[in-house]
C-alpha cells in the first residue's frame, strides 16, 4: 500500500495549512476589494433573493429554534438547500447578513482547493511547493472578483462551479 503514496503526501497537515492560509488571504482581499468597489459604486446584488432566504432561515432559527429554521429551509420557496442547511447551524453564532454568503463561498473555494490538492498529490504526485503554486493560480481567476457572480455576490453559479465542476 505504501507504493501508492506520493512523496510529501503523507503529511496532509502542511497542505491543509497552505489552503487555510490562502483562504485567510482571500477573505482579507475580498473585504478590501469590496470596500474599494463600494467607495466608487453602489452595491448591486443580483442575489438578493438568496440573501433574503438565508436571512429568513437564520432569523427563524434564532427565534423559533432549529425546527423553525428547518421548516423555512425545506418548505420555504427555496431553489437550493445547502446554503440554507448550513445557515441553520451557523445561526447561533453568526448574524444574518450578506457576509454569510461571502464566507460560505470562501468555504466552498476551500473545499474545492482541498480536493484539487488531493488530486495533485495522489494522481500527479507533485510536491507541496508545486501544488501550492497551482492552488495559488486559482486565486488569480477573474471570475472570483466579478461584481456580479463573484465571491462578493452570493449566487449559485460560483457555488456550482466550485463544488461540481
């Protein structure tokens, strides 16, 4: 079984730290870019309905408990379930607002990068430095920073691209 292990892949903690570091950098950059963008233009949200539905789920969970949030997530007029499901369990320690959607998409990007790293490690057998270079290149994709559909705009387009290819 050891012959299937690539060199440097036995220590998953190091690549996990690289991915967590990249997520922190992206989170800080996202805050900075949004601040600069909104200094010059008013925010336009194509995703108001997603924000509103997450707000409803989180508010009902905070006021009526998990059953109220579950009822809103399942029986409300939602077209997607995963963000609403996460909102139920995030509502005790997170305030309802648009930052939930941004943080949710950053977490999805982290999951995507983790699986890309696993692929590069196990299939292509790349060392950590080369894998990190490939992973950092994903942060240069223009679609992450689009005003409409990027990390700052909580829509399912980016989510579907990151989670399902």
